[in-house]
C-alpha cells in the first residue's frame, strides 16, 4: 500500500532496515520506525493545528503504544496522548506521559478509575450514565472535578464492529438532568468515531456521525450544558485539520499521519512522509513460492507488494498471496521463490498493538547514519536498547 511511496520519498528508511537486519540487530517480524521523520511529521501537524486553532492529541496504538516516540512527540508541543484503551493508559502513566483523552474507544474499568482520575487526564470520554456516576464518585473521593466528553451514536451513524457504545440523541435530555446532581464532573464536549472516511479516490469525507454530533450539541446547549469541545477523530492529518475547523470541531487525534500512512497518503503526496516499514526474512521455499516469517499481518492493512533483497544486494519486487482471516500468520507467502535468508520489506497500513511484532525505533536515518534506539514489543514495553 505504501511501498512505492516509501521507496520514492524515504528510501533511507528501507536501506536502514536492510542494514539492521543483515547486521543481526533486528529479527524478522519487526516494524522499523523512523524516529526523526515521525518527529518532523508531528511538527507539521502541530504547525497546521496552531494555524487553525485545533487542539491535537496524538495516538500511539498504530505504533505499538511506543513510549519513546510518545515522549518525542510530546516534547515538540503535541503534549497529550489519546489512549485508545485502558492498557494504553497504563503505559502512558508508567512513562509519565500526559493523557489528553481516555475512554474512547474503550471505557476505563471500575477498578482502574481511581488510578486514572488521580493521574489527571484532561478529558474522559463516557458512554453511559453508570460511568458518569462512577467517575463522579471517584473524583469526589479524590477532591477533583473531571472534564467529560460524551460519545454520541445513532443507528444511521457509521460505526465499526467492536466499537458500539454511547448515548442516543433521544437520551441526552435525561442525561443532562441526571448530570446536574453530579458535582465532580463537568460535561464539556461531544465525540464520535469515525468522523471522516476515505472516499476510495482522493479525499476524506465527513461521515453522518458529524450530523449526530451537531444535533447533540444543540440538545445539550438547550438543556444548559455548555458544550465547548467537539472531538472529531479519524484520519487526522495536515489535509483534514482545516476540515475539522470548518465543521466546528476543536480537537483532532493524529495517529497514522505521524507515520504518513493514512489512506490519503497512499493516493497523494502530503506533507507527512512515510516513516514505517515492516521487515521480515525468507524462511523457506515450497512449490515455487517463498514463505517469510509472519506475526505482523493486519487484515485491514492492504498488504500486497513486497521488496525482496538477497545477500548479493539484488532487489526484486514481488506480491503477497492473499491470506484468510481464519488462519494465524505463522508465515506469509510470496508468489515467487527467493533465496532463503533474503530480507523482505513491506509498507502497509497497520495497527501494531494487535500484532505480535517487535518495534525497532531508529534515529539518524535521514543522515544515512542509523542508530537503533531500542527494541520494543507491540504493547509498548522495552525489550532491549
């Protein structure tokens, strides 16, 4: 999906990955991340957000909740993370990284509420009155007042399986009345997901979820709940930040833009450069096909093209055979045979946190002097420096 773009716009990343593999510094089934370019991409996003008045929370699930990269992003001015689930919140808290939004897409479990609220997230996203009450009780105990975003959802909205939850518009008047007695929370905003989707051509289009957010704001304002924040996530990048502003949004959540891998980046050259590749190795051949080590397959990733480099430094293009969702990716299959031990490079849309891959964070790539900063697992834990 992104291999040709990476070859053209960040060839040193591919060269660095090959060298690290040949030197034995990284093993197959490793995502190699260009730390310096990710930081540059973050600077581009921060500049665009400052120009438009949009607050950004960076997302790390797609890069394996990596704390080293998170620290660098925070240092350039996108200070707060959005954590997609409570396990990601734990990683951020363990590494003393500020949290901007927790609870969306996954609610914080009851046993973790005191630790999370005590840590001090800027906002918590809430799906139910039960959670509003739980947060209020814990905040009261801690003598805090917690700002809250309500997730809204209608049957006409576009929602992925496994992500259902939120308040229907018809519930909001009752929610407003219910919240009046909760003195340790403050409902300040609304969110939904996804708010933009790729049209399959060359643009990201607002979803019907935006209309639900707009209607929810009116209802809540009419019930004396002052809504100042509209959190408009999905595919936040240099191209869509102005669109967030145009539709009245105040917050965006860049994730794939940090690595130059939103769907738009596959179709056009945006300001953010590609900064992530997947590295593997040919294990064996059978019946004219090469089998390379898996572990990083993501079923929505559109993995198709491969670059295979043998020990004589011959570069060969190949494609992957389709892989069914019913199987485990112990190996993935190239359509042609290749020398055993050859390096395999791919670049595709992924969510590292749902894989079993390693993550190699590398600096100095742009100067052709790569330095391996650390190897992490897919959940953000350091394996070795």
